[in-house]
């Protein structure tokens, strides 16, 4: 491929743009992962991640994609044939359910239409009906990246507690952590699952489990086979900053730096920035007159926006045109949204002008692809962004 001048716009909802400071941090010699220099790195990233997950408990780091951490959450806590309650918020919830099935679990999948987050009244009904406590875990996706819909985790916890149900609460926050407020301890999550390449602004290759005491206790009795993903194997060496096998050392350099960046900006400022960019993007989509899958005002994702293509128009052709003309990658439609919905990622290393650049590319693309729409989306986004500063 020929050189294309200017920066590529990577506006998919993960992997996200990697900040230069993180790239520089990764660009170093790999060191002995059993030596003293590594020990400090190992301890630093464990401590830093606890602050990011907002937990006093344990955070385990795997050299794997987020999918590995999904598997780890299940195999460490459950037994073959266990029933688990999962909720169809979209494609990622479906993938996690399929993975659970392959592991020999018995997932009960509450059907959803990919247009709302977890409906806690449906959850409550199911938990109340489970008098024998056959359900061992409730597994939900915090930020469903296929439909751009968030679920209210604190509310889900309250619902489980109100039902006095002992199931573990497991939450996929692969695309939420580091861009949307997340509180592992306060929300009473037992296992949080995340990954490196979304809100944490790292390349792909690391995944995480934040683990409550209750989940650790469950892991002592759980009998699903596990080896590479075994928490127990990790916890021993982790105490001193080490790993049972060769860790992804250079990504850990990057992780340490990414945590610095998030904390320099201030986590609350990071969350506010994502909320603002979500609002501005929706202002643009509304001005274009296009539809978004999300039906509940309180469930719009601050991290990305999904847009429904008008009938008879292909999102695949639309994204291809935008890539060729404007050197920008947009997120594809996943699962049943294939060729129907495209996604604008606005998470990670991102600012007002990057957002306006991305939205300009989308608006020009709509014109060039002859997609019926109104002009003025970028203007609406600018006004939305300006309003925040005018209020001050
Ligand atoms: C990206 C993503 C995953 C999967 O992560 P991989 O790193 O691709 O394995 C899981 N859940 C959600 C919500 C995601 O956005």
C-alpha cells in the first residue's frame, strides 16, 4: 500500500489510538521477568489497576485478548453444568454466552432486542423464580460495544440483593473501563472482565479479572478444569510482582504509562470527556436524521455511537468508501447488525477536534455514498461541544 499522508483515523471502538507516550514506554528492551527491575513494574501495574477498577481486592493480568478474561472468569468460579443467567444486550453478550456453553456450563440467555440494556425487572422476576438458587452467576455486559448501549451495574447489584440471591455477579467492562465510570467494590461486582485495547489506550494483548473475596472463595471449590487461566497459579507469584509464566513485559510498560496518563487527566475528567463526546456525536446523528439502536435516553454509551443505515444502504460499502477517501476506519456492524449498523468509536486518546474530524468524514461519506440525510451534523456537534465551555 502507498504512503498516505496525515494520520489514519482509527475510529473503531477498539483497538483505539495509542498515545505517543504509551508507544514510547513500550519501545524499550525487554527485561528479565524474574529479576528485580520487573518486580517493581509488576507491583506498579497491579496497584495502578486496582485504582482504575476502584477495588481494594485482587486484579489479575493475562497475556490474552479480552476473550481470555471472559473464559478465566467462568472457569475459576464454576462447575461443569452450572446454570448461569446471561442477558442478550448484543453481540458481545451473545459471544460470552456461546463461550460459556462450550465450557460445559448451562447458560440461560434472557432474550433482548439489542436496543436496551439489562432490564432489571426481567432479571428480578427470574431470580425470584429461582427458589433453589440453581443459578450460580449473573453475567452482564457493562458497555455493549455492538449496540452502543450501557447497562446500570449498581442497579443490577441492588436487584440481586433485593432478591437475596447468592449468585456471583460477573461484569464484562472490556470497552467500559477507562472511559466510563466503573466501581468494582462499590457496585459489589464479583468478577470484572476487561482488556487493554479500548479505554486503556494500549495495543491489544492484555486482559484483566478484578476479583472479589466471594469469587476467590468460590474459586477454591470450583472444579471446571483450568491451568493457564488459573487464578491460584497467578496469585502466588503476583504477591511479589511476578508471573507464573512469561508476561507481556512491554505491554506492561505501556500499561504503567497509560495509567499515569489517565490519572494525570483525572479519572472524573476522563469520564466527563467521554460523556461530552457521546452527546456531541448524538447531536450530529440526530441532525443527520439517522437512527440509533439505543431506545433509552439513560443507556446511550459515552464510549461509542452506533448508527443504523437507512434501508437499502450498506454499511460495509459506506465504511469502505470512507476508508478509501478519508483514511478513516469506522466500526462494522456485528452479528445481526452486519451491513445494517456502523459504529463511531469516541473512546480512548481523543479530543474535541479529533471528534469533529471523524464526524466530518462521516458526513462527507454520507453525501458521497448518496445516503439520504440532512446536512449540519458537524455544526450540531460543534454547538454541543461549545455549550460546555459557554456554561463556565
Ligand atoms: C472487545 C470486546 C470484547 C472482546 O475482547 P477481545 O479482546 O476482542 O477478545 C468483549 N466484550 C466487549 C464488550 C468488547 O467490546
